[in-house]
């Protein structure tokens, strides 16, 4: 006689067809979520505002 646990008899679907459970990034984890403007990469501005001790 074989004894089965309840989880042994439950089918498990291992396909990945559904939507993601959690998004990669939430809305509050962005500049807009913190109320900031979304800025483009402005390397020239960053180099211009570089402190003199760099």
C-alpha cells in the first residue's frame, strides 16, 4: 500500500503563460513617482556642474 501526501496528488502547472506576479519596477520607484521631472541623460550639464575638487 502506497501512502500519498495531499500535495503529491495536486497537479502543478509549471507553464509561464500568465502575467507577472510583480512588475519589474513599481510606479513609485521612478522619478515621476517621487514628483520629479524625468530628465534625459545630460552628461554635458553634469560635467559643467562638477565640483572643482574633482
